[in-house]
C-alpha cells in the first residue's frame, strides 16, 4: 500500500512534468523567485526568466516541455508585449516622428540585411536563397526588453517611439520578404500573390482602424460600470486582431500591435483599465513568454563540432553589429544622445519571435540546414541577454538625466496636492478620472476628496452619510493605484468649508464641478464658486464633462492676453500638455501672437514639442468667433483670471454663464491659474477690505443691465 502511494507520488515528478497543476506551479515559482534572486547579483529580472527557461527546458533539466499549454501562454505573452507597446505609444509623438520611424525602420532593415548576406554567402557558404533568408532574419527584432522601458516610465521618450514604429515596419517588411522567398522557392510568385496580399492588408487595416475603435467606444459607454468586462473585451480584440493579421498574410504580432494603436486613445495611460492590462501581462503572460524563449535554447549544439560553434558565433556577432550600426546611424541623423542610441540598440537588438518564425519556416522548407537553426536559437539567447543589459543601463541613465534636468525644477511636483470637493455624486467618477490624469506622477501627495456638510440639526447624520458615500471613490482610485484621502467636515457655509479645508491640507489645486445656474436674487450675494475664487490664490479647475474624457477629439484652449505673465501660467500649460498626451488629443490654442510666442518658448526651453496649433484671428470677447473653432466633440478650456490679476478682462465676469449659454452641450473647463498667496495676506484686515464693496456695486450694475434687457424684450419696438 505504502509502495503504491510512493510510486504514485514519484510518477507525478517524472520528467518532463505532465501534471498541469504542477507545471503551472513550477512556472509561477520561477516567475516569483528568479528576479528576486538575480537582483542581488544586479542582473535584470528578464535575464533571470530566460536563463530559468534554459535550465528547466527540454535541453536542460527537462522539467518542462514545450507542450500546448506552455505554447499558448507564450503566444499570449508575445502578443501582450506588442499590444502594450502600441497602447503605451504616444500617438501625438508618433505622428510627429513618423518620418523618423520610417527612416529608422529602413536603416534597421537594410543595414543588417546588407551586412548579413555577404557573410552568409561568402563566409558560411550558403546558397543565395538561404543567405537571403538568414540575413533577413538579422533584420527582425522582438522587443523582449520593452517591459524594462515600461517599468522605468520612459515609454514616451522619442527614441522609444521611433523604435516601436521601426519595429513594426521592419518586421512587416521581413515577413513579406519571407512570403516572397517561399513563393519564389515554390514557383508561386505572381500577380495574384501581390493582389491578394495588398487587398487582405487593406481590409485588415479598415477593420482595425475604423470599425474596432467605434465598437470599443460604444461598448465602454454602454457597460461603463462593468470594469471587468472592459478587460475581457480588450483581450478579445487583441486576439481577434492577431487572427485577422494571420489571415491577411502577416504575423499575429503585427495584429496585436495594431490593436494597441487602435485602442490607444480609448485607454489612457493612467486609467484603471490600463493598470489592469499591465499588471496581468507583466505578472503572468510576459514572464511565460520569456521562460519559453529560454526553453528553446540548446547549448549542447556547441558540442557538435567547430562548424556549429562558428555558425552560432558568426550569426550572433553579425546580428548585433547590424543593429548597432542602425542605431548609430539613427543617432547621428537625428542628433540623439548616446544614451538614446543605447536605448534604440537595446530595444531593437533582441531576436525572438519573428526571428524564430523566419528560421523555422526556412528549415521546414529545407532552405537552411540544422546548423543554421541551432545557431539561430543560440543567437536568440545571446541577443536577448545583451539587449536586456543595454536597455536597463540606458533606461536608468535617461531617467537619471531627466530627474537632473534643471529646467524642470521650477515646477513643484513634490508639493502638488489636489483637493476635489464633491457636491453631486452623479459626476464623481469623471471628476476623479480628470483629477487622476491631472495629477503628476512624481507627486507624493494623495488626491484629497472633500465633502462639506451644512451645520444644522441633521449635521451628524449627514456627516456619516457623506463619509459612507466617499468610500466608493476610494475603491475607484485604488484600482489605478492612486492614493486618495477622504475628508468630511461641517461648516455653516459650503464655500468657507472648502477654503478652510484647502488650507488645512495645504492643497495647491482645487477641482470643482460646474456650478448650477444662478437666479436673479442670488446675483446680489456672492456664490459659492465666486467666493472660492476670490478668497484663495490656489489654482481652480471648474469642470463639466458631457462624455467620458477618452471620447473627445481635441482640446481648444483659450488663453487671454497677458496670460503668460501670470504666476501659474507654466503650471496650467504643462498640465494641459500632459493631459493632451494622456488622452492623445491635439491642442488648438485661441490666443494672441504674444501668448503664442510665450507658449512656444516654454516648450522650446524644455526641449519638448507641445503639439499646439494656433488661431490666426483672436478676440477674447467674441464668443461667436470662438464657436468657429469648437465642435461638440471637443473639450473647451477657458483660462480665466481673478479680478486683481494682470490678465483679467471684463469679459471674464460671469464666464460660467456665458460659456453655458454658448457651449451648453460641450465639455468645458475653466482654469483660474495659481497666483501669489493673496489668501494669507491681510486676513486680519478683512473687515476694512474694499473689494466686497466694489463687487457689490458691479453686481448692482450688472443686475440693472439684466433688468433693462428683460424690459426691452418684453416691450419690443413697433
């Protein structure tokens, strides 16, 4: 009995493991432990996963084999890498640098091909077809080290953008070249081949860039509360796109990347959905792929004689030299730094999926021999190790240089603190989403959500209810790893409670919802919003969103004359630029030439491309002229100013009402930039301040004008 029990246990541990639960457990332990152990040796975690695959694979300890389950998870991981690369790509930067991506794609395709062909033909003595196939393999690359770039948060660097674009171009070119070689080898290269390829790619592009975004936007809108369904839907789109790409005659990785591009605008980088996509991919699927890459490596082929060693070493050296020369040529053409050249080389030098696809197809078609196949598998290991080290080193240096950039020291990211008072829980999700997008990732302070309860007989009951309602916001914020602090307080006046709380938490920015319409009687007294604006110097964002932020087409920013002289000019300008990148929106600026020069100078000094387009005509008081530039699918951002500010204009009085009248169905943001600390000055002399008296006279005059207009409408001229 005992013997049977032990035999049964021993059977479970026979190599390779067949029990799917045990296989999954072993891989999970490797994913957990290998990066932790190798981190002590300062070896990147990706290398640990690849080496672990070599050790446990069929050519190592033979603990695991490349069965259907491992291949499935590996395929998902590879598609995930390409999908995240497309999703994280800064589309505005990509569009501006598309010519650079084309040039880099051309260089990283042709240079390895031109170097590799004579080496394979003359030195390794392969045929013309085999030499062309192997040298085309040098041109491919799989961005195995992309997760490192994502981890360091530099995925929006221009060098990354052109490398990602170049990757797709060169891999597509290589796979088309492979199809041509195979068709030529079988004698099937004719007009029908080209017609079928072009037509299938056109249909694939139409489905992905026209139908999929519309269906996704509709799905997100209809099932806005079902967040888990959003993730499943996105995953379905990725695999559907990969399948369509395969039907179109290209590799599935192209489809996954195109899916990332198609959904890029609908899934902002700081959103909850993006957080879930990255978390699951980098925790499970991508490590599976890296382990499976290691399982392909058979180091024992080096023992098969000098020919195998020569071929393996030659292929690896030529592949790395070709990619290094392409990265160096790109650096000199576009005047990139040496660290950016290393980053381009690190991202583009690793060979894995596309390389393996090319070489396996060539081997099965008997175009290349076993030595070339084994040499390519060792090339995969060598290039992945080199690429990982280079990418991590370059990413660390680029991140360090960005932190040390003196031009960014004027923006106090560390002290940034956003306060979000909530009066209406119906629009809380959109306001919180906006606050998360607006918040700088370097800020250590949480987003403070405030509820002010009137001080009356039911104050305690309402206070308890307010705290309970705010808990739902904590869950929403925690989903995208945003720290939230909730405060519920009592005050006789809501506006005074907000001002007091903003001083207590030392907030520098207040985000509030759009105020309700004011009646005739309310115009005699200062509204809650007006009191917050007049009694604090903090930046104030008054927001109304007609639809989810990702469903807008562009931002129209209205900058008043002399707005560039305000203290908070650079802060709101930087925030709007960051928000436009987050949502992949173009920015149209309605301003005068002086403000245009100041905006262009701001980005030029920081060596950034703000992506602003400017109006040829400008009249701040002409709302009808502004309507010419704003559509119902845009976000209108009006930069106002407090009465004592240098850029204040009389047309800014009652600006909420004016915008509501002219742009009632539009999403709107009114920004009152941060000023000097007027809220702490002369507080002890508030009882003799003349400002309330002046405002009172102006309000009486305004009401008089309103009554006059009303009487005119009631008694039209004959």
